[in-house]
C-alpha cells in the first residue's frame, strides 16, 4: 500500500520498454554474457518485475530500435539522429555503449477538435474535444472516471484525473491495478475534452549505476553500468499522439573479484531458521553487538 509520503503531483513518466531494451542490447552485445547481477534492491526488483517479462516481448514490438557499439560516439550519434539531447560520457577502451528507443505514433480513430480548457482556478490551456470514439469506466468507489480513447490501431489510450499518484515504478503498479479493476459504465456526456500535451523529460537513472553484467571469464568477471540516461517526449493534440522515449547506458569493465577472501558478517544482522513444510519460520531474531559473545557450548 502506498503511503502519503510516496505520492506526488509532479509531472513524470515511466517508460520501461526502452530501458529494458537497452539492457537487452547490452547483454546481447557481450558474447556469452552470464546475465545481470543486481547490487541494489531496486535493481533486483526491476530485473524481476520488468526486465525479464519485457525481454520476451521486445522482439515483437516493431516501434523499438536498438544499438550498441564499442565506440560510445557511435551511440551518441545515433541518439542525435533520432532527435534526442542526451549523450553518454566518453569511455576508455574497456567500455561500450548501448541504447534503445520506443517511437510510438497513434492517431485517434476519429479526429478531435481544438478547444480551450479552463481549470478551477481560471487558467486556460489548449485542449482537444472528442465527440465520439470514447468510452467510460469506473474503478471501485472513485468518483473519477477512466476515459478510454480509441485509436486507428489496437492501442487504447486511458486517462483518469487524480490529484496525486504513486512515484517511480509504483505508478506503473497503480495503473495496472486500475486496469484490472475498472468496469465499463454508461455516462451521459456528449463529448470528452482533455489537454494537449508537449512534454520533454530527461534525466539520470542513478538507481541503475553499478548494475553488473556477468561474463564467464576469470580475469574480468563483469561489466557494470557507469551511467545511465533516459529521455522521453510526448506530444498529443486533436490528431493523436506520439511518444519517443530512449534509454542509454555506458558499460565499463570491472576489476576481478577477489575469490579467496571470506564474506564477513560484521554488522548487526537478521537470522531466521526455517524448515521445509512449515508455514512459518521456527525462529527469527535480529542480533546486535550486545549479544555477540562466546556461549561456551550449547548446553542450557
């Protein structure tokens, strides 16, 4: 459940397929790569919840293009040629760059009309009026409707007013929950009016830094993401919409991992004892330094 602190009213986008495709391109660029190794919880969650399922679907999405090259300037030129501003930093000879783009163009099934929208505070914005080609849905006890807009192909665009929404990947989960629980409903509205959009968002994907791509060699066991960028643009008007989103990663070769050193638990730790077939752990404890003592045997 999302807490109030995790909600936001700031414009933001989450576009997972180009990001997953960029990682896929990097993985395929390295011959005999042994897969990704997360070093942060958010990386593990992304790999499990998004990368693994998206990886199977990416080859079926014709609007995705990918590139990888040992010369990062080739990747940067590719980004420029597709009208993106983000650029990867220069790398030495032990690195490479990878990127992937989603370029999605959709036209409304029935072209809309240009209108103005007035908000509650009297501000006015350019908008679109659709007299047909839409349906309504409800979700739970919410008074806000989910509007479904038909396009000229199989894609459907949904819109739902909301004062605040979960941030980050929780926003994707929120939308998926709405999709699963919404119910078609009849409403006596003669049209749907919504704002035109011109969005350009770019930034660093700091949570991806140091994600490791393992390779089966003793000397250099992994590449790691040195930096990662994403840029997303959305334009929407009376004719339709276009989404262009690109993700780019710079990969560097990591140093050899020491294999002869022990893994030392030298901070307070959680311990539990589980037995196969039981529904709960037999024992759970959090052990701080106040009990780090020699028990002088196991007799009690």
